[in-house]
C-alpha cells in the first residue's frame, strides 16, 4: 500500500489522510484514479507532489522511487469558494 496524504483547499478533505493500494508499476494517472474513488476529486484537477516535485501522469511510482509507506500529496488545482451571505 502507498500512503497518500490529500492536502487541498476543499473543506471536505483538507488535511485528511487516505490510503490507496497501488503497485510500483502504476502510473500517476492510476494513482489519481484511486484517489478519485475515495474522494470524488476529479483526476483532471489533481496535482500530485512527491517531495518538492510535481509528478507527471505518465510516470510510474517506480520511476520516481516511491515505495511502500511513502507519502505523496494531492492538491486540487482549484479553490473552493464558500457561499457568501446576502448583505
């Protein structure tokens, strides 16, 4: 299993940790799809970070030397704006 920290600006998942089961041969696109299954955050807006680098969809976890127990970050590329009260 790969531990994934979902850190984003949406109220529902901000700072929550989820775990997804993946293999070292899986691509970042596959990881995004597994995050989608657990969070409903669309893959098109997920931005995956490992260390200080953004990961590309076609890269595998093995390519980036990501192993069991490592943490990656998923940050959506949009900001959820709360509804403002009528003034």
